C-alpha cells in the first residue's frame, strides 16, 4: 500500500468515526415544537446588551417586546446601552412603543479592567432582573412571537437549567451562501448538540444568540462573573452550567434570525479570526495540530480522489462522499443546493486560513476589535 493510500484510508476511517460515533453532529436538529396550548408558563426577564446597534435594534427589541406567552406570564425586556453613539437607546424605545411587554433601558457604566464590554453589560442587565428565568440574547436577532414560549416550555417540561438555540443566520450574499452554513456545521462538529444535551457527556456548550437560563443555575456557577473576560462567552457559560451539574439543551431554530449581514468574504474572515485562536487556547501546538488534522481530514480525500490511483483514489472518493453527505442537512436548512457539499474541502480551507490568520494577528500583537473596542481574553 502506498503512503497516499494509507493516508486516505486513515482519513476515511476518521470520517466513519465522525459520522457514526460523534453525536450525530451533522443533523440539522433538534428543533423545539410549539408550546402546548393552555400551558401556564412562568415569568421571564430578557437581557439585551447593545453597543452601536442602530441598524438592528428596532427589529430585535420590537420582536422581544411583542413575545406572547401562554397563560399571560409576565415578560420584561432590559436593554443595556453599552456606550452607544448612534442613538441605539432612542431607537429601541421607539420600537417598543405600544408593545405589551415593557422595555427598560439601562445606561451602562464604564466596565472594570478585567471584564469584556459585552459581559459587563450583561452583568448589569441581569442585576436588574428578578424572574427565575432569564433570556440572554443579542441586539441583532429578531424573534418570532412564539419563540420565547417554545424555549420556556422546553425548560419547564424537561427541568432544564439552560436551553439554547442556534438561530438562523443571514444567508443571502454569495459569501454567506458559501460559508455561513459551514460555520454552523463546524460549530456542531466542535460541540455536537446530542452530546451537549446528554447528561452523561462532558461536552458543554451554548449558542449565544439565544440562551434561556435559570437564575438558580446562574447563581450556582457564580454568576456572569465567572466568565467576565471570556471572548467565547456562550460556550464558556454552557460549560460552566453543565460542569456544575446543570441540565442543558442545545438545538436549532428558525423562529429567531440574525439580522447581521456578512456580504463579503472579508466580513466572514474577520468574524472567524476574532475568536478562532482563542478556541485553540492561544497554543501554537494546538494550531499546528489543527492544521495537520484539517489537511488530513478535509483536503486529503479530494486530493486522493482526483490525483491518486487505485486504493488511494477509492478511499479518497468514499471519504469525500461521506464528507459531502454530512454537510447536506446543514445546506438544506438554508435552502441551498446539496451540490455545495462537493466544495466543503475548499470551504474548510477558508476556515483553516482564517484560523491561521487569527493566530498571526495574536502573535503580532494585533488586538481583537469589535464596535470600536479592543478585546483580549481575560478582559477588554
């Protein structure tokens, strides 16, 4: 057996392991059903941190202040204006005018040195709440009127400490169609939803756009303070809740949609580069291992299928087919052609390059920038 054949066989075996033994990461679910009619649900407080979100805040706050809960449970929305300079707070007040759920706008204070700006805003919002259930969501997400009820019904029925969902991301531009479904796919690969949902698994995670958490669970882990400087705050929160013995659930939804646009490849590159090296623990060894692993798993199969002969070609082709097939549920969730699966190796190459770019930025001392604020792990 040639070296290429041996390597493509190894890649094929890895793909078989991921497909059949890695928490069904490739599934485009689970998805929450509607809340049962006649069900009485508890009150919920919603916390929204916002910094210069004039373009999206009206849709986000307008949808949250118009959520409908079976049984008429109270819903309150707390917007923390984190030093906005574009009229975010005023736009939010206008969007909430006449809505059934009250909006409270909190003017955020200057953050301590060891806090990230977003999490300091979240901390101030949580401090203003009193309900047992708290929804943490972003200022660039619009929610269907029954979305909150679905989350709460799931939490109550399963006695979950945290219920989180991957919202539907914007997927209109060519760059978004090429890369956004893969972003969700790779997130699922890192944090298989079935493993996050399994109490016996050590895998913890959450999707930051929609996190419903019990106050008791938040208190048990030490509050927002435990992740004060985290750049990947959603995963950090999910891990902390699960490590403390809490029950967590992570799924997909089409009842909430991101309003933020990524029209160009450079926009998605910047989004990935902000946190990719953080995910690797700022470790050059982890980066090297990631590069080698991605070359083996994502690029070697098509290389073997196209340029190899005999066994190398066969192994490479089978692995490529498995790879493309595993991507189909993610593609279909966004209404795209399954043929995009053929190009998953090139898409993976883009994400690998962005990860390397993230590491290079860190090594050159280039800080992460977001909303005209510098971010570093451990504080910003």
